[in-house]
């Protein structure tokens, strides 16, 4: 189901190997579809993967809104890490990616420029604790399991700072995210930091466990974005404006009570989940319209800004050796596209 974006060292390693190995699952094009004469013949290729803020593009695909807008786009479905590999190897023109992982891609030598944010995590990333643990402060001296270097390591580090605790105040044990629900049953582990739906699995595995901190408490910590190959962006700005306008239509369709259920149905069907179950992941995703993006792309140091959030993640990446050299964050973000849209 949801494969949330990560900030892992392994991703950086995979990027360097991207030119040699791309195991992405790329669907065959629909050759039977009649192309509009107003749409350019060579498609813009975008890799997307299993997270609500990105699966939402399926609404535009199924409704035919991209062709209506006069832009030829080929969305390619990937496992998340494979999408980063393909983008780094210049096999696709753009990719859906967290702002933190876009920094990792940049550190690997590929300049992907964030042109818009689809959403920010608003509860889909969480810290789940056993009975008797009611706050982050209660974890002092306890053991917490997480996958080091990934996005929920960032979330947990932020939670510690909010609670005026340091990483040395807790014991971190490293485990693969998909194994964390089982690790959580260990007598020695008091909490796990995970994303949905793994968080729900952890809650089911330990009776009485609960979420004590989530991304809902830190809006803007985790932005989900569209990053475009810098060379491609320079040559196709008008097409990208059209694509971003279509995204605005998607957000309206999701937020409109009259069409919300249909949007959820389309998204849930794409990932093979019951729409009623998928609804909870929608509520944990704060979708961003073009008007929202205009505010998000105002430069500031706070998490309300894609710039400020990326500065924050860059420091985390350096502190935890995700990459060794500081990078020019501003060079990997542009407000030009969203601000040129009326």
C-alpha cells in the first residue's frame, strides 16, 4: 500500500547505481487512445508511486484532464526507490518525491528542481507507543525502534527536540520499517516511528498502544513534491504550467464533497485498497492547491515554506551522514512556475 518517501543512505547509493540497474515497473502505453491534435507528440514522462499525494494524479489521468489542457504526459508507475533511480539516470523527466529525498538526489549529482508541492504529511507519519507511555517525555531512557535515516527518523528527532530531549536521552534500535510492527511486540521496545499503513499494523500488534506524536503536529516538516530535471524544465516551462494547473483541478475534485468519494475511489483502485480503508490516508494528507503553493514557495526559515523545511531537512541529512557535503538548497527549488499561474 503506502510506500512513504524516505531519506535513506541506501537511496543515495542506489542513485549512483541508477545507470546500471532500473527495476521500475513501467506500464505499457495505451496505444489505442486517440491523441488530441492539440497535444505535443513527445510525452513528458513523470514517475509516480504509492503515496496519496502522488496517487491523486490518477484522477487527472482517468478524467483525461491533461489532454484537455493540451499537454501530453505519460505517468509511469514505480516502486518509490526505483522512481528515484530512473529520475537520476535521466530515464524520466520528473518524479514525485519528498523535499528531503530531492536533496539526496541533488547530493548524488542529479539536479532535480522542485516546481510544486502536492501536499504535506498531516498525520500519516507517527510515533506509536505502548501502554503507559503517554508522551515523548515518557520515552526518556527507553528504547525506540525506527529505520535510521528515513523520514520517520526525521520525525522522531523533531519530536525529541520539541520535548527538549536529545537523541542521547533514548536508545535507538534500527529495523526495516516493514518489520517494525513485529519489533514493536518485543518487551524491550517502548515505541516505534513509522508511516501508514505500517503504523496501523503496529497499533494492532500491541493492545492498548497509541499514537503519541505525528506529522499532524509539525505541518510542513514533510513536503511531497514534483521535481523536474533542470534541463527539461528550462525547455518546457509552458507545459509545466499547464500540468500544475491540472493539479489544482485534482485538489478541487478531492476537496469538493460532491466529488470526494469518486476521487477516493479512483485513488484506492490504483493501489488495490478498499476506498473506505483508503479514506483515513486521505485525512492524513494535506493537499495543496496552486494558491497554497504560492504561499508555500515564499522563502522563509519556517516549515510553512518549502525552503525553510528543506533547510531543516538538509541539516538533519548532514547531522546523520545521509550525505557528507552541504548542498545549495535554493538551487533545487523554484517558485517560477506556481507564481506564473493566475
